[in-house]
């Protein structure tokens, strides 16, 4: 499935997973880490997983998540909300502090530049010295103004987190009882999927994947019946 092949990433090196279509010896289609393929197997391990296995795991996770969301609506919403709030509150506090400090420094720099100008006019410092010093202060001020503007934009963006939860919940409602994993469903729900290297446990290979959903990221659903 071509939609899937753009979504899978190696959990260890971060590169895309490469779809191998060579189906000799009745081998199923499978994905390999692309660093493993390109660099002659030195930089990363294979992370090999069949297309079928990934599809099944995504389908199970999605159905599990949707079932939890439908049967435990309140808890599901609070899982999504508490996660994004915890993060955004912490970030918000740090950003606001940085904005406050930067704006104070910008004001101070205004005064310093003004004083320098007066010193130049009254002849306390030379024209050359004035130009050199004021240039430095103006550069510093320019950087701070840029930083404040970026921080303010980020704060605006984080306000959209509530909208994102709403968007995710409406997806859950829309595809509440899907049977088949279609490209449409994959595109609607999934941002990317991280593929971990398989582990051998009690003689069996165990695959682990991590699904990063659109709008809400990785969702940790508690065990439930
Ligand atoms: Zn890799």
C-alpha cells in the first residue's frame, strides 16, 4: 500500500522505511530501514517487518483506540486534554518569562542607544566609536525582537490544541466502526508510524510499532476490558 510506505519511519535512525517488492521465494512484501539498505547494513539494523504485519498492528491499535474512545468518552477526552495541558502550561510559563525578559532588555537597549547618541552630540564620544557601539546594541535588539515574535506565534499555535482534540474526536466518530483499513482512513488518522527493531522473546519475534496520530500525537490508552 503506497500510502503506508510514506508513513513508516525507523524508530532508531529516523529514516524512512523502504518497501521491498521483491517477492521471490513466496516472501511477502516487507519494509526495511532505508539506512540499512543504502549504507550496506552498517549504520542501522534491518527493522524488517512485513506489510501485512504493519497493517494488522495499525488496524488493531486504531480499533482499540476507537473502542476505548467510544466506551470511555470522558476518560478519553481527559487523557488527551491532560497531556496537552501539562505540556502547554509548562511551555507557556517558560515562554512568557522569556518574552518578559527580552522585552525588558529591548527597552534598556533603547535607552542605551539614546544615551550613546547624546554622548556623540555633546562630543563625549567620537562619531566612529558611536557607530561601532550603536551597531552592536542594535544587532542585539534586532535578535531579541525576532525571538519575541517567534515566541508569541508559538503561544498562539498552542491555543489550537483544544481544536486539535475536537478534530481527532470527530474522526473517531466518523470512522467508529470501520472494518477495512483504507488509504482514506490511514491518511485521516495517521501522521507517522515508528518501527522498532524486532526482539526475540521466548523463541518468537516480537514487533513493536509506535503510532503518531494526526492532531494528538502518540495516544496512550490504558488497558481495559
Ligand atoms: Zn534505521
